[in-house]
C-alpha cells in the first residue's frame, strides 16, 4: 500500500519557492489551461515540464532548488510504500 504524508502547507508557486526546503512535492494545477513548471537553482533553470489543467503530479528536487508555475499549488510530502 502506498501512503503519502503531507509535510508542509499547500502554497501557491506562482513565485519561485523551495517549498520550505522540501525534496518531494505534490503539485496541482488549479488553472483551466496547461501550465509550465520550472525548477531552478541559483537562477539557472535545471528542468521544466508541463502539467495539464486540473491534474496533479509528484516532483523530486533538491532542498535548495526552487519550483515555479502560474496557477499551481505545491505541498511537501513524504512517501512510504
């Protein structure tokens, strides 16, 4: 059985955030259009991908990496399973 535990409050990532230094995130696109998600460190883009409207996905990043996406919310999580 897979278990996800919320570790932080869900926050907007319309502005770049490291989501309280979380390494594993659940992100949700609240918007009505697909949204580009960007992961960066020190201002340099490391990766980017698109999340479809009204869907969620999981992302692993380093604690110092920031993540940003308009109309997107993120929560730090822990995983067991």
